[in-house]
């Protein structure tokens, strides 16, 4: 599928001369998550670029592409041939470090960008569920735990924990929201209160922005979009009401706090994370466009509520070659979209 193509393009782009593929360029949406001075434990801090790497990525983007505000996406879709060098920068989740670090770097370089926020996490301060799952598997005390819908989980040495965490993340991601929430609650209950508190303080990079901080970003020209209300995948296994609630509530919260909300990005956003009911709920909630995490370039033939985006890797290199190569994923992306239309 197109996301796997992104991995292939990321590798191939290191070896293909940019001059060879530049004529094939079309507009592309790029995304990142947080930006930190230093990641203390990459096993759990999986969503953050370190500053030096992020600066190098931004310099490469600025030197090789025209970075446009997301408001120009309609023109890019309608006239992709006019936008061979156009890219759109977006950030997911709404980590506090997007204000304290990323915003200043992007502003200094004159690069417009869009922030997609998960409104429940802004409202409550609760951490990203995938981070919390990894925290349990790597830091909960040794022992056996009865985790709903996962069964007995035995945490021993680090090798055992490492083997279990990827499998558990995948299973929980594909559960319905209520069951996954129960499983996560049982994981957090495994920590003594003081231990969990200390871990959350240690991994402060996982903290989310407040509404006041998001309002500050909005005043500075950052477009604010929705990343659903809860950061759970909107896959086919969810309760029918879940899709509408995730799409509508996030837009309503953003519009109440900071103003218009025209764009949506699906949590996780891969082929197994987005269902037909999900994109229809997003459309019916009044968004103009919505974005997956599948690779491809923009053109008018695409479903506007299943648009592609390319994830910037933590040490991303070769973007001048990688971005034009993404166009080759479009036939497979269009095939998937056709199946999603029913």
C-alpha cells in the first residue's frame, strides 16, 4: 500500500539524483510531530525530532521547495502541474514543544505550517495513548498483569518487554475505543502513583499544549486543524457513533477556542486506521479536506477527505529526490480510495 511505498521512496531517495526526478514533482503534504532538544529514551519518545536534525530538514525544504500555507491546497489539487515544487508543512498531536521549539524555528525561516490537535488531550492533559502503552511495557514493575482484552502480560527483562510492546501496540490500535481504553487503564494502574508521576515529569516532551498556547500559535499565523477528539484510530471496528463524535467534537472545540477549523488529519492514518464511515463522518462534520498518512502527491482526482501525507523521518535526508518519487504511489492510492468509496 502507499504507506509502504513511502518507506521505499525514503530509501531510494538517498541514491537517485534529484535532477533526474525533479521534473516528475507534484505538490506534497509533509508532516512531523514534536521537536525536542534531546530525546531521553527513544523507545517511548517515538514522536519527536531532535532540534539539530529538524533544523537540517527545514533548511533542505526551504532550499528546494516552495512552502505554502494549507489555504493554497485547493489550487494545488486543481493545478498540480503548476505546483511541482510546492509542499505543505503540517504537525500532528499538539505537543507543547511545537510552541516552545518548532514554532520559533519555522517562524525564523519564514515557513508556514498547520497544527493538527487532538482536542481531548488538550482539554485534559492526558498523554498520547501509544506513549502510555510503551511506558507500561518498558517501565512498569516486573510481574504478571491481567490486562483486559490482552490477557496475562508478564513483564520481565528488557528483551521480553521489547518483544511484547510492538505486538501490544498493534492489537490495541485495532481495538474499539472502549475496549482499548479499559486495557490502557489497567496498564496505568500497574504503576504506583509516585512512579507514574515521576515518569510523566521525566518525559515532559509528551505533554500537550493548552488552549491559551494554541491561541498564541493561531495569532502567530499557524493554521489549526483537528486530529480527532481522542487520539484513537477511526478504523472499521469502532462503534458507529464514535466516528461522528470524533469528527464533530474536535471541530466544535477548536472553533469555540480559536476560530475556524477547515482541515482534519486522521490519528495513525494508515489503511487499517481509516474506514469509510470515518471519512464520511469527517465530510459531514463540515471540513474542507482531510489527510491520511499514506504516501502520494496531490491532484484533483483524489477524494478530498482521504488525501496523502508523507511523514518526515527523524533523520530525514534526500528530500529533493524523495518528494518527486512519491508521485509513483498515486495509482495505488487511487485504487484504495476507490475501494473506500464502496
